[in-house]
């Protein structure tokens, strides 16, 4: 017995020593990772690239207890967030619908849950993320403003482990391990909101109290499933099968029974159901043919769907059994089947060549139906019934090649060309897109870079509002809606004065053509038939500079980002000249700090500031027939009050003897409860002077997340 | 529990009041010249109406004396009027004429704008028919243009109505009014309501856009035409007028409502033994003349008219929830617009209706 006890104690001691060793090893790996990433960034010709790994994505403030990829990217320089708390990503003056989101190389059309409150990316399964704002490599195309390339993690080939997290409104489960040790593995991530588990019994209780006369129903749920299966045939020969599905479901209903004076019974009814989501699946094969040549082939399917339906019934009890009813349904989807083949060839020390081709076939569809019935004057029902739908099929093949050429005197140049075709109906567009990047390694700690890229986009988001609504739909370029294009020049200085320090200064100038903006009136959903006519075409430009300074020694991490930028639009049908964009935030500052101040403890904070978003206020008035008529000198002529917010958080981690651990994350969003303006109206004081009245909606939000890792 | 609810309510109230963030508006505060310059080929007039645009937050001033120049194809053209009044120029305009307007006044930045004269549309045919749908009888009118509208071309229609009502005493009263083209006759025909089909602003022929007087100009684009034909209903105005006439009928038992009264002047004594009534209150006939004015508009005119409509009615845009599409101006240094319109020769449609007698409405 004593022997067994001693043996156990010795094992425990070894384990704890090993965990200490592992921790030390982890720290040194972290430091190595930081140095490696910096070296890579310094040595590449790439401008405008931010690389975030799983650890960075999971650390920091988790709004509602869920670490969010998009909210992380919103902190970066050159990016405007748009509406607070939403998943807006307006990169270098972009429109928010011009970002290429790739999950394991597969394009995602819908990247948010709950109107943009959360993004679709589950950080539990993400391995790394590359975020390109400029200098796009030739292998990327079909969007104007940015590329967000998210790679999920291969499952552990040796042992099973996972985690379970419970946040303020959702729960997450991640599990990975070998199927055949050393050869095949899986990685599975599940996420689901649990609000409906609380609201369902509450609604049931409320209905029970109300009796039969009034019944209410409703609930919201969202869920994600990520799965990745990896099989290694041999070193350098890997097959991956990836799957993702994410969905949101919102429903609300109210039924009310009423009686008229003669005791006839009737009912009023309201029912709303909204369901939307995405699904992607892919099979990819990576193969290293030789030390100089490797390839990756991917076959994939991606779809984004949305269904909305509502039904209203009003029973008019004063006029007998007459019913007024209204039913409306919207259904939209975009589906894509694609094939990509990417090759990398390193013939010698002076060239690194990448080339490949891709082809996508798209189905775009958006449909709407409407039935309305109301009692006519003669007592008979007058029924209005209508439906409209638009559908397109399109083919988008592209080829590309780029060569990174290492020249003398520490010069490197990357020459690339992407050539894309787009065919929809009888219309064929073609788009040659040159990509050029240039780097001069001035000395070991300083480099200068310059890049030029042309991008084109053949998909347009048909949306009337600045919100991520399920009724929004994607449509392709058509005869009258031309592909959008952008040209961007970016350059900067990249300085690494010390292994812990990094200072980057980048500037960009970007022009955008054939942008579309909704130009209709008073509707949440633009008409589908001839949808192009509800939009007007125009131009955009954006320029500015970004300064990034970071210090990271593995324990203390400090980052400061500053952006000075201008974003302008020119839509002839709206205004005869250039005017500021809604998200033309002149200054943006982000300060991010993280301190691993004690064993198991980590504290972090970030402070965000940017100049206010723009709104359109009248600037003048004239008097017509004794009445004031307000005039607007330009769109978006007024800035909302400046935005600022502090988020703080604390991580605590406890590792148990069995190797399992418990992580507790306490986050406070908007710690000093500063209500930032979301919308504003013009108001008049008693003395006749005017002022703006803005409305802030998002207060302090404390959240706690508990994660158990096993 | 009650106390808890009170605390929650108080918290909600505090949160709601804290949502309001008043802020000062940083605006340049510079007064500008607002210009409405309309070149109307049909009337052969170019009118320039400058006004003093007061910055928000300042007291409006008495209008000032303006000066203006007008250039057509680069040549200066004399203007009449001016000072505080509109400037006018009678000039025969042709398609493609380049029109430049410059207005200035002491202490105000000069306002400049330009437009190009649009071609005059030609109506080659007009037909109409009676259409019965459900319980409604309406008139459907078809206007055929010589050339089918193309993408990017802008049109508008204005319908003036002259109504002559003849009373039993032989007197005739005329009313002048405006109506709008009926988009659909029944709910079923209208389909899903598209607000883009109802863009209407008041337009006083060749003079001013966006005034208070009801003279609706309905904006049209290629999508509203079927080839070179534009079709619409005339029903609402008649229905309202007849309803009004019916309400104004004397309450005595005249037998009119029941029909059966012979038409003609009865000298105040109705047959059938009814009590004598005032013949000046009995309408016996109505003649309605519709004048259809089809315009071709320059882009500037169309965009400005659409912006006017949207600034009045697009509450989503005004709340900042959709793009701000109500700010159009092509006047540099000032506000307003310089635009061109050209009107086809008006088409007339006369509809005569007996108000008493068999098959009468009343």
C-alpha cells in the first residue's frame, strides 16, 4: 500500500514537473512563434497582412462569452466596424460586402449569426487566420477589399482531448483525436445558443397563466457544426475532408381569441419565422511531389440560404366573420460548386512560383410571395396574390501565376497575374488582374515594401439597409450591373528594432469602380425583378495610413494601432461630386494590452476610439410658400460624436492533476458604460437653434465564460 | 417581488434616458444661393429662381438682389427680371443645347450649374378603353411614343383635368385640377407594392419644382413603358368627384337617386310629382377633359425630383438606416439644380357623362 502511495506520489510529482516543463516549453514556443511570424512578415513582399493564430483569436474580451474573429479584426488598423456590436468589416474604405471569407479555402457568403452579433467562425477549431487588406496574392480574387482566410485545425493524431465552454448565451463543445493513430484524425466543434432553453419554459408558463384567450410563442437559436477529418497517407501527402454548417432560427407568434357583441368567437394571429444559414463541405488533397514541387487540390460546395415568412390575421368582430390576412414569404439562396488547384514550385533559391486555376459554378436565386386578403365593400373577399423571383446561373473560371523573385542587393519582387472570366446568361466579362509587390530589405531590422493590386467582384449584395438581414440576397453581375473593380497601391516601412518590438507604417490609396448603392425608397427589401434598377452605380476611393507598434515578450503584450484615413464616394444619381462615406472615420486608435502577471492569471484590456460615423443632416433651409424646406449640401455631411469604449477582462486557469484544466474568462464590454451613438436626429431648441440628438444602445456588458478542457 | 419590479423599472427608465446623447452640429454656417433653373423646351423658357438658403440655426434674411448669367452653347443670352425676382429668358431651345447658369449676390458664394437640353418626346397615338374590374369601371389610356424609351432616359407625366359640370338651370361650372396616372386598378393587379412606381413631386410647368400647390408630376423610367407604350388608369378622380356630387345633392325626395328622371331643362319642376327644388344645385351633365403632358427630363431634373420625393417620404433614409439618397444637387457653390425638360404636345381626352337619366351615375 505504502509502495503504491509512493509510486503515485512520484508519478504526480513527475506529472507536475512535466506540466511545468510543458509550460516552459510552451512559453519558449510562444516566443519562437512570435519571432518566426515577425521574421516571416519582414521577409515576405506582402503588404497589409495580419496573421492571427488560435491563441490570439481566443484571448481578450469575449462579448457575450464568445471569442469572435470578426470583432478581433475590427480592432485592426484600416478597418471600420460600422454598426456597434455587428459583424461589419469595412476594409480600406470598402462596402462591407466586398470581403472574401474563406473557411478551409471555401468561400462563405454569410458569416454572421443573429443579425451580425456573432460571426460564424468558432475559435475552438480555428488554427490560424490570414487577413489581407492590400497586396493580395494572385491566388485570391473575386472580392474587392479584403481576404479573411481561416484554416481549421487538424485533429490531434495521438490522443483524444477537447473542451467544453459555457458562455452568457451559448455553449461550445470541441473534441478531437485520432481515428487511426498517427494517420487519421478528426476535429469536431459544436456551438449552440441556449437562450431558447430558458425562454421556452418561460413562454409555456406565461401561456398557462393567460389561459386559452391569448397564446404567445417564440424563441431564437443559432448553432454551428465544424468538422474536419484528416488522413496522412505519407509525409507530405494529406487528405482533408471539411464540413461546416451554421444556422439561425427566429420565431415569434401571438394568437388572441376575441368575442364580438353577439358572442361570435374570432381570433387575431401574428406569426413570424426566419431561418438562415450556411453550409460548406470540401475534400482537399495536399501532395508534395518533390522537394521543389507541391500541390493542393480542393473540390467544394458552399451554400447560403435564408427563409423568412410572416402571417397576420385580423378578425373584425364588429362585422361578423370577416378576416383580413396577409402572408409573406422570402426565400433566397446562393450555391457554389468549385474546384481549385494550387501549385507551388521552387526551382532554385531565386524563384518561388505559385500557379493554379479555379472554377466556380454559382446558382443565385431569390424569391418572394405575397398573399393578402381583405373584405371588400360588398362583403366578398378581395385577394391580392403575387410572387416574383429572380434566378441566375454563372460560371467563374480563373487562372493565376505569381513568382517571388529574390534579386540582388536584398531586393525581392513578386510578379503575379490573375485572369478571371465570368459568364452569366449570354453576358461574358473578363478581368485581367495584375498583382505586383516589391520589397527592399534595407537592413536586418528594416524593410520597405510597395504593392499594386487589381481586384474584381462579380457578386453583389442586394440589400436596402445597413444591416445584416436574412432578407438580403446575393445576385451576380448582369448586363446592367457590371462587375465591381478596385485598384490599390500600398506601401510601408517595417521596422523590428528589437526581438520584442515591431513598428510598421503603411499607407494605401485605393479606387473602386462600379460600386452599387441602393437608391429606392422606404423598403426593407429591394424589388427582385429588375433589381439592378433599384441600385445606382458609382465610384469610391479611400486613402490613409496605418501605424502599428507592438511589444510582446511572451508575458506582456502591448499593441497600439492608429489609422488616419479618408473614404469617399461618388454616385452621380445621389450627389454631383465626391462625398464622405458613412464609415469615413478620420482617426482610429486601438490600444491593446495583455499581461500574464502571475501563474494561471492573465489580464487584458483594449481601448477603442474612432471618429464618429457619418449621417446626413440638413444644412440649410429656404422658405417656400411660407413653409421651411430643408436642404442638404451633401450626403453624410455630419459626424456623430466620437466613438470610444474600453473592454477589460481576466483569465484564470487551473490545471488539475489529471491534465484537465478549467479556464474562467471574465470580460466586460464597454467597461465605463459609455453609450456610443447609433443613430441621430436633428432637434430644435426653444431659441430656434439646432442640435443633434444621438441615441446609444449598447451599455456595459459583463460576461463570464467557463471552459473545461479535457 | 413588487419592489424588485420597481427597481427593474427604474433601471430601465434610467437606461432609456441615458440613451440620449445630445451633440452640437459642426456645420460651416455659410449661407448659400439655392437655385432652381429649369430649361423647358416646350414653353421655350429658361427660368432661374434663386433663393437665400439660410444655414441651419440662423434666422432667415430678407431675400437679396441676385445677378445671373445664362449661356447657351457658350454664348451669353440676355435675361429679364432679376433682383429679388426670378430671371426669365425666352429662347427657342433645341436638343443638345448646352445650358450654363451662374448666379451670384453680394456676400454669397457664386452658384453654378449646367445641363443639356433633352429631345422632345413625340406622342404618335393615344387610345383609351373602358375597363371593368370587380365593381370598378375605369378608363385605361395608352400613349404611344415615337421612340421607345431607353435605359438611362428619364420621363415624366403630368395630367391636368378640366371638369365642366352643367346644372339644371343651364349654368356650367368649370374646375381645374390635376390627377395622377393610376398604376393599377385593383389590388390583385398592383402586385407587390413597389414604391418606386409612385415617385411624384409637384411641378409648375416650366417654372418651379417641389412647390406646395398640388400639381403632381409622376416620374417615369424605361421600366414603366412597354416598348414605346405607356398605359395607365384614370379612375380615382372621377370616383371622388362623383362621390362629392352625390353628397351635395339636396336631401328632398327628388327621385333622382332612384333614376327615372328624363333629361332636359324642366324649369325647376321635376316630373313625377316631386317638390320644387333649386335647379342650380342639380348637376345634369359632366364633361371631363384630360390633358396628358409627357415630358422628357434631363438626368439632373430627374435626380433632383427623386431626391425631393425621398427627402419628404423616405423615413428609413432619413433615419440613416438606408443610404442617404435625398441630397442630389448639381449646383457647384450653392444648392438646388439646373435641369432641362421638354414636353410633348399635350394629348386631350374628353369624356362626357350624363348625370341624370338612364345609365347615369347619380
